[in-house]
């Protein structure tokens, strides 16, 4: 069943990893997909995979921490397809510094906050009016299990992912009645380029042992949750954060 047939979906951070897998899953579910990110070569590869999956759409280069870029991204989507129905605000970066709070780096803190928090804030700011014009929509933001619990050594990242849940809840309170549902996903460790970088510092076996399910997650497993949250099957779900984490946060 194509649960998103003829919907117009936007994915930030769609050039690799979870965003790429979700762009493909949106296409398989019948949506036209606008994929965004800063790297054009990787964006083109995502579009190739979207088309290979029988879908269609376009890549728009944009930095989510720059308001003019996000405004242009949403405007391009609406001018090309006439409306915006679904948005997956997924662009994010990890902390480059692994250290206790007193030893954190101020510039890295600003970078993480600008992309992970301001990026989601700006995305919501420009997506919501476009969705309201079309009579409603569904938004999913990417938080993390680091948005649900504390983790030593990555305080700025943890703070940024808690903030994503705050933005999600507030926007859901403001716009659910007008027809825009806003939710978040909270993945545990998922095998993406970000995890590859992280496992240069933290061994993969150790990371795996933290997951009661006994393995790491795959990007497609997050994509499935995002497709469901974006679909009419989740019509009464808003303001929620769904952990997709192999029981990580059940401990
Ligand atoms: P990834 O492969 O590194 O993907 C990150 C994506 O974010 C890329 O498409 C990247 O594209 C984009 N991005 C980064 N900064 C951006 C900016 N300023 N403007 C626009 N796009 C930007 O890693 P991933 O694991 O799929 O991460 C996706 C999301 O999941 C992130 O929010 C991450 O925090 C979250 N997450 C990941 C895990 C995990 O274990 N992998 C767990 C929990 C949560 P460009 O570089 O082309 O701009």
C-alpha cells in the first residue's frame, strides 16, 4: 500500500545516512521527494537511488543553519510542486569534541547548536506556513536517544537533541489543531557515516553491547518509523518522540 501517494515530502540532511534511506522510503510510499543538504555529489546519488526506487523529486543545496537557504528550500519546493505535505527535519552533526563539560570547545558547541537546534527551528519556521496554506501536513524531527537521557562526554550534542524535542512539543501544541502534526524520532546507534566517525573513538563492539537487542540499527529502520509518523495511519499522533532504539532507553 502506498501510504504517501502523491504527497510532497522534504528531507533535510538527505545526502547520506538516515536522510537518504528516508528519501528512498518516502519515494517507495508514493511521495515526490525534495532532498536537501550541502554536498551536491551525495545529493545527486540520493536522487539516483530515489529514481531507481521508482520515485521522483529534486535536490536543493541548502545549509539548515542559514535562514535564507531554508526559506529558499521551502519556496523552491512549493514553486515546483505546488505545496508541501511532509517534512523530515533530519540534518544534524555530532560533537567533534568528546570531553566532559568543563573541557568542551565553545566553537564546537556553537556549531552543534546552529545545525541541530537552529536548523530544526528554521525548518519548522518556513515549513509550517507552507503546510498551513495547503490545509495541513506532517513533520518529523530527528532527535536521538541523546535527547531522552544524559550521556557523558557529548554534552553539547545531548543538549541539542533535548532541544529538538522541546521544539517538537511546542510546535505540536501550536499547530496540531490547524492540521500540522509534529513528532520526533529518537534513534539509538544507527549504521551511517556519522556512526563510522563516532566509532573511531568508541569501539563498535562496545556500542553494540549497550543495545539490549544485541545489534546496531539500520537507517531503513528509522525510515520506516518516519514514513509511518508522516502517514494517515498516525493521524492522532502529535507532539511525541518515538524511540527507535532496540530497547536502549528501556534500561
Ligand atoms: P550522516 O550520514 O552524517 O548524515 C547527516 C546529514 O546531515 C547529512 O545529509 C548532512 O549533509 C546533513 N547536514 C549536516 N549539517 C548540515 C547543514 N548545516 N545543513 C544541511 N544539512 C546538513 O549521519 P546520520 O546518522 O544519517 O544522521 C542523521 C540524523 O540522525 C542527525 O540529526 C543525527 O544527529 C541523528 N542521529 C543519528 C544517530 C546515529 O547513530 N547514526 C543516532 C541518533 C540520531 P551535508 O553534509 O551534505 O550537508
